[in-house]
């Protein structure tokens, strides 16, 4: 193999550019396509228009942007999943948590753009969220999910509430 050929390599996670775009606590996501670089970050600011476009893509009803802005400001964590581009990263996934940051947290608004679903990115997003909540010392995490996505969370070990309606729970050991 000649120098310079072969599959593109993922950027180095300590790279100054990645740090400046996504913050110190970013995480690279493995993808089946070596040319596709995806990054999880809770430090990169979420653009409200991009978030609205993501919500549209997954079929959620629109919310007034002023309320969405306020919800993000009052959240414990807001995590973006970004398609890395040095000029303009694109938001392709999102999750938001509320809570006291000590004992309890609730995960809301988990979304991955349909073009990126099926490659394990939802699991990566949720793993990152749980890791960040554990780093805060949160003891108990709850999650609210619509019935058609409950199976996704069950596959990750979330336990359904007894009535098996809209809520799944996970308790840290």
C-alpha cells in the first residue's frame, strides 16, 4: 500500500480543532463508514434552528423556539451528536436531561436523524448521557419514551415501569 492511501483515519481526539469545536469532554463515535466522523459533545452550543430541523426530521411537533431556548437553559445536560466538518458541523442527534444533578435526573428529547439511525448511534448517545450523569454523581435516572421506541431502550437494559406505558427506568448500582 502506498503512503497516503487506505481508509481515512479518525481525527485525533486530543486535536486542538476538535477541542475548540466540541470542548474537552467530547467523544468520537465509531461508525461503519470510515469517512464519516461523528462527535458527541455537551459543550458545543446547540443551534435552535438546527435542533428544530432535527425534530422535524424525526417527526416531532414543533415547539415555540423561545420555549425551547428556555428549556435548554434550564436543563442539566444537553448533548449534541455532530457530523464533524471543520467548517460547519451538522447536528444529527440530541438528548436533554433535567434534574437536580445529585440524586436524580430525567432524560428527555432523545433524537437521531433518520439518515443516521440503525448504526448504533442512539446507543452511543445514551451511553454518553449516562456516563456524564454518573460523572456528576447522579444516583437514579428516569427516561420518558413513546411506546414505539420503548424496545430501543429495553435493548439497552432500561426497565419499564409496571404499567408498560410511556416510562422506562434505570437505577445505578
